[in-house]
C-alpha cells in the first residue's frame, strides 16, 4: 500500500529514486537540487539502499560517471540544476547517442547571469535538442511518480534513452507537500531490473562510443530522432500501466476546464497549480477560460497539441525562459511550429513570466487572461518594473 | 665436471627470452589507423597483454580513440568505452562502481574485473586533470595510464602542459621572437604521488618488459594506481618513424625521462641509467621539433634535466615506505 506522507518534495523525490533501486548515484551539490542527492546519500548511509554513491568533483564527472556506470548495465541516477547542467552539457548528447538510460532530476533554476539561484526553465531549455526524454512535474506527487516512470520508460528495450524529470527549483524542491509514496513491493512489480542491450564485461566485449564519420553521421542522427519520436508510444503505455496500478492518470498535455473556453493558457511545471485557481475564479465570474499543462516536453507531443487547441480562439503560452534575440519563449516557438500547418488555429500569445524566481500569483494569471486579444506582439515580458 | 661457461644472461639474450615472457593473445588488434612508428599504439598493445582478458577500458578522446574505433570497425577485443575528452577518469570511476555493485548484487559473475582508464597527455595533464584528481582522491580501484606524446597530436601538434621546453609546436612555434614552447613539462606523476595513492610509475614501450611488469603490478593493486608512459610520436616530434624505440631509449639514457616507480611512497629506479647520463643533445638532435635550438638553449635544457634527475635521485635514495 502507498502511504500518504507530508514531506519536502526534494526528499520525496530521493525516496522515489531509492524505491527504484539504482546501482550507482553520482552527484555534485548545486542549489536547489542538492537535497535530492543529500537525502539519497542518507538512505545509502542508513543501509536502506545498496548502491555506490560517488561524490564526484564536478557535474561533468557526475554525468560521465553515470555514463560509465550505465555502460556496465547498472541503473544510474544523478540530479542537478542550472550551471551544473551547463557544466555537464558536453556529456549529455553523448549519453543519449550511446543509448544509455540514465535518469536525471533537474531542480530547474535560471542560468547566470546575473547569478541567480532561483527558479525558471532556462536550464532545461538549453538541452532540449540533445536527445533526452523530458518530463515536467506540476507538483510533488508528479515528481515522485515521474521519477519511477522515468526509469521504466528509459530502460524499455524500444527506448534505451536518457530521461530527465523537471521539478521547479524551490517552488517544488523546497516545498512540503502531502503526497503518496508508493509501496516498495508495488514499485518492484512495476519496475523490473534493467536488461541492457549491451554491457561492458569481458564475457561479451563491446566497443561503446565509436567514431562516427560523415558516411554514417546523418544516419545515426536520423536514428536518434526516430528513437525519440517512437518513444512516445512507450511513454503512453507506461502511463497507462501506472494509472492501472497506482490510480493516477498521466497524459502529455493535461487539459483543465478547456471545454467551451475561448482563451486557454498553457503552462509547464509548478505554475499549472496556481493557474488552475485563476481559471476557477474566472469561470465563477462567467469568463470562459481554460488551462493546458504540458507534462511531456521531449518528445514534443505534436498530435496531442493540435487536438488540445481545437475550437480555442486565443492560446496564451507562458514561458519561464527567453530565447534571447530569438522568437520569445522556447515553448511558444514549439507550439507555433506544431500548429503552423493547421487550417484553423488559435491566435498564439507568448508571455515570458516567472523568470529567475519571480513569483507568479493567481492575480497575475487573471491579468494575463484579461489581456488576451490585446496585441502583445510576438512575445512580451510580463510585469517588467519601470 | 663443472661447466666453465658463463650463465646465459636474460638481458644479453633478450631476443631469445622476450617472446616467452609476452602473452601471444592480442587485445588491441592490427588494422587500426595509427601512424607508422606510433609509440602509443605499441604501448597500448603491450599494456593489454599485461592486463589480460578480465579488463574494461575507458578511453579519453584522442589519437587512440580515433585510430582504433572508426564505426563499424574496432581494434579492441576488450570491452571499451569512450565518452569525451576531459572525463575519462570519471567514466572509469563509473565503470568501476558499476562493475563492483553488479558483482555484489549477483547480476554479474562473481569474478574480479579490472577497470583501466587511458588518455593522452592533453586528456590527462590538461583538460582531464580535474577528473583524474577526483578519481584518484576518491580511491577508485582503477589503473589510469597516461600515454604522453608531449602535445595534442590528434588535432595537429598543439602544445600541452606536457610539452617539453623548447619544442616547436603549432601553437608554440619557434620563430625569430620565440624559442617555441616556453614552459617546462608539468610533472604529473609527482602530482599523483601527492594524492597518496599506493602505486605510481613512469614507463616507456622502449622498455617493454619493464612497462608490462609495472602494468601487472598496478593491476594487482586494489585501489588507485597511475602509470605515466612516454609515447614517442614520430609524426609530432618530426622524427623518423623507425627511430621510435631508439628515441624512447635515449629519453631514458639522457635522464630526460627516467623510469621509476613509487610504491607506497618508496621511489625506485627500475631501469638503470648510465653514469654519467648521456648528454641531452643525443636525444634532442634526432628530433625536428628541437631543430632550431642553439647550443646555449640546449645547455639550459641540460641544466634543468640534471636538476630534475638530482631531485628524483634524492627521493630514490632517501624515501621511506609510509606503510611501515
């Protein structure tokens, strides 16, 4: 039986990782993800988890050690944020190219500069094109569930790709929430031991990480892209299985009161919870608004996106990140390209909000809804101080 | 009746005995794309023979990764992983941890497998030094072997912090206003000794039995070990490819690169050097990278070599084991 507990989300995330029985954890401290590896090291120290915990000297080494461990067939986990993610950047694409199912929690945080340790999504957006699967949690329960789902998805024989689970720094990592922590036996039933397609061992030697010259690089890239596209089937299958076993439903885009809504907001991560309250309040006032919460960032759910906005007049896409000198926010750019070929599509407005830890309140969402249809240009920064 | 013939010396009859001392099985196979006379490819082949089958190799980006694994070909019959340039020691650390835990949990057979990490001088003494220091400090059960050819040869002979003083490289070229490389070679074996690891050695494929003995010794150690192998690069050193082995010997005989080991703090010369040392000119003259040096500049190098050699001999004569 799952037990309902009140726990800081970072610690609950670590408990979820431990339930997955990782073999190797390699991590380096950086705010705000730090409580995850800290708590995991506690769990190992208490003897509750049999794993090698490597206190590496950098995030570059954290991801590299995960690559080496995963290469032996071990289940490997790490966690990071912001500058740490950038520091391991070089290794990220290699891990996906080598089809190593490493699982990483990212306590999302702004990228310097100026230096800022608080939440936005500019860290994860830098790695969107590196071949990792990417999930976004809106609350602690989702963070816990997604961690366990992540191992199963990543290690599926048809997937064999690394995956990251995003939880907003501080807004989620440092929040105490009431949540269900699944039972160990239930997780064992859901998540069997990893069966690697190849492993570093002299009984069956393999060469991992060979040189790809121009005659195969295009084919290798196409194969990687196809692997990500195809992974969606497995993700949906795993989510169905999860719902059946644990009773909580997951879908790439979760719709909230979008029926009959003229104006719909789109969020990723923890803002979705606040936006729901704004939708409730406006609905009570008779304003037909709705909300879409994106949970699957990579592979991007193009088909679900098209379906989700049918009949919607205006779609406000929020982005906690700015593609500097580019099209505004990366999520909006993705949504626009997903809908470009559609004969009927909503007007898309893009609001950059909640950057570097700036709070986004219920009133902010109501204000954004009220301003719908008043031209914002391609994108706008919300609430800029004069 | 007693024989009056002198006993046959192994050293004098090396050609007769050497094949019997070396395993015939190849783990780093021919057909790879190394340059003619590559000291590094030879050293790796010897290293693998000394390590044997139960080994996993983690390889930094560099010549050896490029020449040995152009997909779909591979020269490796040992399990081998390459991730990136600066992080081979961290990859090796992950491999070591993975093998340890999978054996402990009964997933892998109950048999000891050695993790060996290899890299060039760039991937070890420059961009990989942090990962190397971290892995050694944490005490992973791993042998790290640096194959030092004294510059970034894979990208075209750019200087590294292992490049010797006075060598002309493509980023430290000799010219009217430049002697070439202006810095002295970084002493990474000594940095490894400072990590208090149980075994550190220098080696050279020009002394194959010495090198292989060191690899075997390092393999047997449960803990971190480091071997720094001078790997002559005829291409980058502007030397004749058939002189690879000779240059390696000259490096030792001139005292430029003495062969020693440090076992639990005790320094020992493993290959005797001539007394007095051969002049460094013998080593320098055979290499195009030093061609521009004046007699005065060569004297500066000679003084430094003498000093470094004296420093080493002080340790050889006075070091005590820290385990006793």
